[in-house]
């Protein structure tokens, strides 16, 4: 393959890749001028969702730990004969 053929093949591949990328973006509805803004907004929403999941997980663990500690205190009170304090 000559250098000229290689350059033509490379140019053909570059055009095919650009056309394929344009078609893929078109199927996603991202061909207009606001596509960049749309993607940034989606990334922000995804980050907010991840933060919310992280916060919910953290809160659930904190409540579970509090529940276990409360049960331990109740068990300790019963073991020490302080059940009257529970009423």
C-alpha cells in the first residue's frame, strides 16, 4: 500500500467515524446547539443523585447504630435489674 493509498484510507476512515458519531448523537437527540448544556445538566443531576444515595445510606447506618445502642442499653438495664427505669 502506497503512502497515497494509506492517506486516502485514513481520510475515508475519519469521515466514516465522524458520520457514525454524528448519527449516534442524532439518535440520542444531541445534535442541537444546546447539547453540551444538556450533557452538563445530566452530569449535575447524576452527581446530585449519587450525593443523595450516599446521604441516605449514611443516615440509615446512623439510625441502625442508634437502634443497636438503644437495644444494648435496654439489655444492660434489664441485666442490672433496672427494668423499673424503662417504665
